[in-house]
């Protein structure tokens, strides 16, 4: 993720999606209007170059996507270096932060965890680029974006 430094909006995106902030682009009010008005401004070209460089750097840092496997009662991420992250299905399901599960403004859960069965499991898994896992749950809910970084945090917390 790259964010525009207009008051910390990148922090909210980082928290919600678990994305690393690759670059912060300073936006001065005097030129931000021009940036939005035309893509040919020198400032826009410089900003585009900064984003492209940051994305390219990230591709070099973490170019892989893990293999996702449903191994009830867990979901596993298998990395090429042999590392396996194993997260309990229910723990992951309860961490869903989609708009149906979490209030967009307060970031508080809007569903009753008691409605999630103890034996919840995934019926479909897929990876999204090198940053997230998608899951269709047996209860019928779908989570399209569990960032790998967030799953790593859940695994670490479960191990404490
Ligand atoms: Zn959800």
C-alpha cells in the first residue's frame, strides 16, 4: 500500500487490511488540487514514479504466495521455506473484518460470536496475490481478504 500523507488515512487502511505502508507521499494542499485536476503535472509524474518504485521493491521483498490448505479444525499456510502457519478455523472466522461483520465507523463487531459454530470450517480457500487469503465458510459467509500478516499475528497470539 502507498498512502497520501493528508492526515493519517493510511493508518486506518493498514489496520483494516494489514497492509504494509510502502511509501508515504507528502501532499501539500497547494498542489493537491492540481494533482487531482491533471495527471500530466510534474508532481503527478513524481508521485507515480514513487509508487512504482515502492511496489517494485515490495515485489522483491516478498514475491511468494503460500499454499493454503484446509486441515480441519485448522487452515494452514505453507510457505516455500517450509514454514507452516496453522490457525484454528473459528479463530480466523471470528477475525473477519468485512462490512457484514464489523461496523465501518466504530470497527466493533456487529455479529454475535455465539452464532459461529465451534466446528466452523472452510469450504473454499484461495490466495489473493502475495498478501491475503480468501475463505468461503460452511455457514455461508465469505471473507475475501484475510491479510497473511494478520493471520501471522493470530497464530502468534494463539501460541502465547
Ligand atoms: Zn465477515
